[in-house]
C-alpha cells in the first residue's frame, strides 16, 4: 500500500502543476482513474461493484479486478475496501 500511496501523491502533484501552469483560468476538470489489480487467489464469481461513496466502479473476473474511480483520491481506500491479494 505504500507504493500506491506514493503514486497517488505524485499523481495529484503532477496534475495540480499541469493544471496551474497550463490552464490557470480553467475550472476544475473532471478526472478519473482506471487500473487493474491481480490476486493470486481467483474469485469464484464474476462480480460488479458500484460504490458511490468512493466514486468506484469495479468489475471482478477470475483473479483480476478492474477499477475505475471518478475521484482518484479514493484509490487507496477503494483497494483496501474491495481487494484482498491473499
């Protein structure tokens, strides 16, 4: 999880710098983050997850979870809540 937190912090910083330098008068853009995490233990059933609190939509197939966050700041909480690698 430390690597995920470090990535999230870096991504937030990069996005802020680009927004401030390149689009200083623009309104806050709508962003999203997608990704796939893999477990060594396969899930038994295809599952669809929708979590409005974390702005998360996820699809689980076999040992992979495909994640989509409307607000990337919830990445760490979403992985902790829905993904168990062991």
